[in-house]
C-alpha cells in the first residue's frame, strides 16, 4: 500500500489545500493529512480544532485520514509507516521554503521523499493567512474555504475578542450574504 502524508499547519484548511488532498488521494492508496505545529506561525485555531475542521471537509473520502501531531514531521512519518510527503507548490516564492524543508526532512531521514503537486491555478493566490485577514475585516470568504467551515471561521474570529483576531468584529451580515 502506498501511503502519503500531506503535512501543514492548516489554520484553517483552504480550498487550495482541499484540492491538493483530493488529487493526492487519486494518486496514493491512502493520504494522511497531518496537522503539525509551524513555530513560525501564530495560530487562530488549536491543533484539535484544525483537525476537526479538516475532518468535516474530507468525510466523504474513505482513503483520507486526518491526524494532529506535535513534533517533528519525520517522527510522524515513522509512527505512521509512511515514506512520502506531499506538498503543494503555488508560486516561485513557495519554492525556496519548500525546497529547504524537503532537504532537511531528507537529511533527518534519507528514506523520506517529498513530492510536489502544482496548485490549481484558480487557487494560486490563496493562503490560510489571507483567508484569516479577509475574515477578520468582515470580507467574504466564500470560494476561499470549504462551505462547511465558513461559519466555524467567522465564529472563531468573533469570539477571539481583543486577544488578537478580534477587535474587528464581524457584525450585521454573515459573510455568506456579502
Ligand atoms: O502549512 P505550513 O505552515 O507551510 O507547514 C509547515 C509544517 C507544519 C509542515 C512544518 O513547519 C513542519 O514540518 N513542522 C513540524 C516540525 C518539523 O518537522 N520541522 C522540520 C522541518 S524544517
């Protein structure tokens, strides 16, 4: 069985991520979406919440699993007996960062291969950070994230209060109506 791991911070999952997950699930027998900590990024959702949101979006696929993990990706790979990492590439700007991570993971465990899938052109501008920013200022996030999780994102941002994402509350209209 050829199993691949699609790792990321997924804070939150976007339509670009979902597109890569669905395409990877056609190429590999099983895909594990691994929600990991990226110490360079400030989180909106905690790991368990991110896992729950992704599960909502992939429940109809029987060869996709979603798991959270706190630690090195290569340790997760060992634990799940996986040897292939799938990553999405959007633009040249992603390349340097992804190249460095792929080489580091291969250095830490030479059995690990990283394969890259080109993003669907219609999602090439999309990132979790831009989704959070649009939602924070009351913009419409329809078509950016799966419909199933729009309300979760809106509620989360509204509930953040003054802790970070929240002094700009989304009031009046639901993003679905904008
Ligand atoms: O979606 P992201 O933020 O680009 O994903 C990055 C992620 C979470 C895959 C990366 O930060 C990661 O692998 N974190 C776990 C720690 C680790 O293994 N780091 C070594 C690679 S440099």
